[in-house]
């Protein structure tokens, strides 16, 4: 295993991953190599836009360093599909703040740790777009800061993520329609959930979560922060334990099979849109509020 640093400034081949002279030491990275992408020898952040299909090379960890502001991958305008950097690696760690389009293509799970991503994109855009090829999976996707989208584009394949975590005050995480997540945890920041597939556990302990997808949720837990309901999939159990749930966020029809109060919390509901089929009795010393809003 070796360590390869991205320089990217070979004359006539600027930005080409597959050019040996764009790396230090010279040579295109091979199996097991650790990849360091940061400002080059002269401080430049060189875009990576050539020989983007690296899916046939089983790389080691990839580190995109703080201070790197180049673009990775290619994208046109609007919601058109990008040309991703296709990589097979053991882990992806992102602290750079350039625009990035990355597809993870690996036979097992890859953890994606985002320490920072572009923080001030245009409205409706992210700094980091990550997807898979549909065969590999994402283990943990953790976002501390910046705007990150998982499976944003229309032709991104169905894919799975063991746990997506939004855990910083400046974190913005979008979970796309084709994603099946075992667990989603929102500790801070803002999470926009658009999944059309079942999510096992969705826990909000801080920040804001906007649940807008058509998929079902097996267990939703409001332990803090704000959970806005605007999806249509059934929530099997919604447990209140210190948070606030806004069931009036969007006028979509949705069933909550069981509303449980295991601690204090506030549920704002609209019977015209959110149907509660069972509400448990509160336990001793647990204060809670259920506010029903009638459609005007």
C-alpha cells in the first residue's frame, strides 16, 4: 500500500485522474493505495474531471482535505445527471468545500464521514452529491457541516444505507427517493427525508427533520428538536420523548398507527391529514400535549 497525493497539473492532462504525472509520487493510484486530495504543491485546488471511472481499482481510504475547493466530477445545469467520479474504496472522508459528484462502487459497505462540505450553495443545491452503483452499500453516512445529498438525481439507483446521521449545527442532509435506510438520526442541523422506501428507525434529538417521502417508517422517535410530517407513508409507531412533532406541516394524508408518550413532548395534529389509530395512556409524571387543528 502507498499514499498518493493529487497534484493534477500535468501539462496537457490537467485534471485527469488517469495521468501518472498528476500524482505525487508519480503513478496512477493502485489497489490499496490511500488517496490524499488537497491543495497541490503550489496551493492550487485542481479539479478532477478526466478518467473518472476508477471503479475497477480497490483503493484504500480517500481523504479530501480541508482547503480543497476544486470540483470533482462533471455536471451541467439544473437537475441533469452528473458524470460522477466512480470509486471503490474502504472509506471516504470529506473536509473539502468544492462541488463534488461521487459514486461509491464497492462490493461491501463504505463509511462516508463528512466533516465539511460546501456551505453556501445555490438554493436547492448541495456541495457534495454522493450515490452508489446500487450493488454496494453505505455503512455510516455522518454529516457534521455543509450541504450533502444522498441519491439526489432521478437515475440514481436503489441503494441502502445502514445509518445516516446529521450531527452538526451547520449540517444539511438530503436523503433521496431511492434510499432504504436502516436508521436515520438527526442530532443537529437540518435533514430532508424524501425516501420512497421503508426506514427502520428515524430518531430526532435536536435540529429539524422534514419527513417528506412516500416510504414507511417503522419507528419514529421525537426525543428533541422538531419533526415536521409531510410524507404519505405509514408511521408504525411515533414515540414522544421530549421533542415536538408538527403534523400540520403539509396537507398530505398519512396514518400513524400508534402514538406513544414515554416522556414529555408536543404533537400538533390535523385529523384531516394525520390519522392516529391508537394513543397510549400517559405514565405517571409525564406531561404531554396533543393539539388538534381542524381544517379550515
